[in-house]
């Protein structure tokens, strides 16, 4: 598999990947951001969970440490960020199963996972790729399984809306800033799609969206 000109690495250019963890700590209220992700994932022993676009693996490692009875899998399209993630998991003694994969070609059979989580990855994808990633995530969820997506949300206040207006030429952010991610999930076949939480950060608001695979 090759990455293409369409591919956006963790911190934009590949050369900045090694600054991703300190950057996120500085800009993202990381502790609150990740704790809420874990809370909303509602993990329980015996479940199998997948983190799509896991980056440096911080969330996957935390999930495995806090929920040792859960089988945690994580994928990312970038070998270099996966090397950081694998090293982090090894140092933490967390048995996360990492694979290199694109979000629209997940290497798992239909219905494998009880939960899928994806944080800060969807704004790296152009609109068509958001749609096929959502369809692929639906495929690997079991009926009744849940997706938790945390990504750049549509700003609510006037200053944020002005920034969103200025950013509208950036295609990867367009669906996020126009509040169209829920429609992307519904269009892919998810049910009960809702924004269940949001936090503000130094950069943009982050919305937590949930959706279910019908059935189960
Ligand atoms: C901003 S980082 C977020 C990492 C992590 N989820 C987090 O919360 O810190 C986005 C990640 O998505 C990955 N990514 C971008 N496009 C992807 C794609 N099409 N398939 C899989 N991973 C992708 C990048 O390599 C990067 O590691």
C-alpha cells in the first residue's frame, strides 16, 4: 500500500510527526479530550474495539490499560506514526494489536468489532473519502455496535463562525465546519446519529458524534 498526495500525516507534513504528541498536549486539553472519549466509548470486558487513524496510539494504549478485559485493535495509514505507537504500547505493557491500513480498507471481516472509535482523523479526509471510511467502519462493526467519532465540530459563536468562513476553501474541513459529519454517518447507514458532547480547544471545538449499526 502506498500513501498518496491525498494523504495527510498526523501533524500535516510527515517531518512534523515526531512533534505530534507534545503539540497535542499543548493545544488540545488532551487529558480531558481523551478521558471523555473513553467515557463515551462505554467499554466492557469481552468487547473488541478498533481505533481508526490511531496516530501515536495514545488513546488505544489508554483504552487497553484502563480496560484490560477489552481486545484493542488500532490502525493507521502511516508506518512512521505506527512505529511511535508500537513503541509507546510496548513501554506501557499494553497489548494493542496495530495494523497499517487505510480507513476505507480495513483488514477485518464484517461484524468484527463491538466499538469503533476515530479521533481527529476525519478532517484529514476529503469528502468522498469520509463517506467511504464511514461505510467501511459500518461494515466492520457488529449489528448493534457503536461508532464514536471525535473531530473538528462546527463552531457555534460568531468569532468561530468567522474563522470557519475563512477556512471554507479547505475541502478536508468543509463537512466538519458545516456540521455535515452527522449526515455523512447517516448516509453511510448508521442509525441514531447524534452529537453527544463537545469540548473547546485552543484551535477548534471538538464534537463527539455517536452512531449505531442497525440490528443486533
Ligand atoms: C491528527 S492524527 C490523530 C491521531 C489520533 N487518533 C489522535 O487522536 O491523536 C490523524 C491520523 O490519521 C491518520 N490518517 C490520515 N488519513 C488516513 C487514512 N486515510 N487512513 C488511515 N489513517 C489515516 C494519520 O496518519 C494520523 O496519524
